[in-house]
C-alpha cells in the first residue's frame, strides 16, 4: 500500500501517458511541482512504462515525491487493458483522494479515468494536452463520438491546455464544463541576455551562422521529415544556416538518414536531451514548429519569452500567439514558402518578452498557485475550482 500519511498535506497522483523522454507534459508537471507549496500539496508521479521523469528523478524524489511505474508492454489493445487493470489495482492499494490524468491520448484518458472511478478515487481530473487530427480517420471519429460521454461520465473535472485541446477531447455540449489551464513556464528562466547568446553561440561554434532551432520528440506528430525539407530550402538560399534539433525518439534514425540524403550532415546538429534548453534558445535566430497537431506547445511559450521569432503550422491553436514575432503557415504550403518565412526573421532586433508572457497568464507561479488552491479545496472540502 502507498503510504500517504507521512505528512499532513494533500497528496495528488499525477498520471502521465508515459514516454522514455522528458516531453512537454512532463515539463509542465515538473514546473508546477517545483512552484507549489509542498508543505500543503505534495505530488507523486505515475507512468505506464519507463518513467518520463528520469531527467529530474533526483530532484523530484528529494523534494518528497514518489515515482511509480506500471511496466506495461504489448500491442495497443494489450497495453490499454493492462493500463486499466494495473492502475485500478494500484489505486485500490493506495489512499489517494485526487488523481490528475494528463494526456492528449483519448483512449489513455478513458481507460485511466474508468480505472480511477472503479477504484473509488473521489476526484478524477482528465486534462487534455493535445488536439489530434481526426479528419483523416472516420473510424476514429466514430469511436470518439461514441465514447466521449463515457469519458466525461467517469471524470469529475474536465481540463485542457487550450480551447482546441478541449474540443478534441470532450463533447461540444460539455465545453462549458472545461477549465482551461495555461501551460505555464518559469518565465524568468527564459529572460533574454545578449551576453549569454554570445557565449553559447561560441561554445557550439555557430557564432557567424543563421541558426534555426526545433525542440521536440522524434515522433510522427512533430513532422520532422517536412522540417528537413524546409531546412534544405533554407540552406539553398542561405548556405550559412545551421539547424539545431533537440530531443530524442523512435524516428531519430530515420531523420538522420534523411539529413544524410540531403547531404546536410555538416549543418544539422542533433543535440539530444538538454537540461539547459533556455541557453540553447538564446543561441537560435528563429524557431520552427511544423507539427501536425499540438495541444498548446510549451516550447512555443518558452521561445516567445526568450524573444525568439517562431514559425509554426496553422494546425496549432492560435492561442499560442502571445507576442509579435509569431507566424502561422499551412502544412500544404511548400517547403520554399516556409523557408522564406523563416529567413525573413534574419534581422530581427531581439529583445526580452517575459513581461508579455506573464501578463498573458503563462507564468508558472500564477498557474501553480491556481492548481494549489484547487487541490486544497477538493482535497479538504471537495469544492470545485
């Protein structure tokens, strides 16, 4: 049994859909955790397979949280059935009053919240973190239409990171129940400093380069193949260009092969997972995000805070636009048009935009305090947010 009696605070189980890598949802939850009052609210973290928190495991555990894994393997159906049964058993052997389910995967959220309800967890939050594309799959649309009522019936609270993420996960008639929780960031961490920019550009040997940047796991959703096509066009027009790719994932080798096919090995840098991402942003000149879909990308908020121009696909919610230098393009636009849009930001007079991010409500202190109040209310009195 999970012992929750070590302190007198409200203890919340944070469930993430799981990845081998530290992604945007993990980053959001970690940021909230490091900014709540942990004398009043404490988190534990649960992942269905490899923990998503390996990058900060020591910091998380030293702050009093526990990290659990369900060790789920198998095909898609097997994984979902194991998720339900193992999560239900885990929760039945715990004393959690609140489970916060964080995922953009509809079926993950459905099976998780059903397990939580059947384990009699009083407060069950389903938090949508994605806005997947349903337009190409009639079968998927049908299943969503049939099953959304069951998702909502089993949840006590419906949350989303954006209106688009809410529309994807929940029924239209239920959108008035949905609470939008901004993907807050540690704004001061991304304050722009010219001296830091010069230092990092020198360290990674891009002092005289036009630096295009991208942060994201190597998954189909992130559309890395098109990203490489775009950079190939940039390189034709600006031979002094460099592309920095941060992240890891199942498609990394495939993307490396594509880079090799375009003979771009000398100007595309694979930097892997970094815990100094704020410094790498400083070194970039422009950021690209050609994703097929997102909820509300944390990276999109971070780069704006650091004063970095960004070009992203119009499949991403316009709610991410908080500052001046943000441009949306269609994924049907050619790589050449994307390249021109990125090159147009070569001579931008970069400046700090932390104030704009704070005023838009995306500072992590604002978000953490809001969640803290909610957890305390439902944990102690079972009130609504």
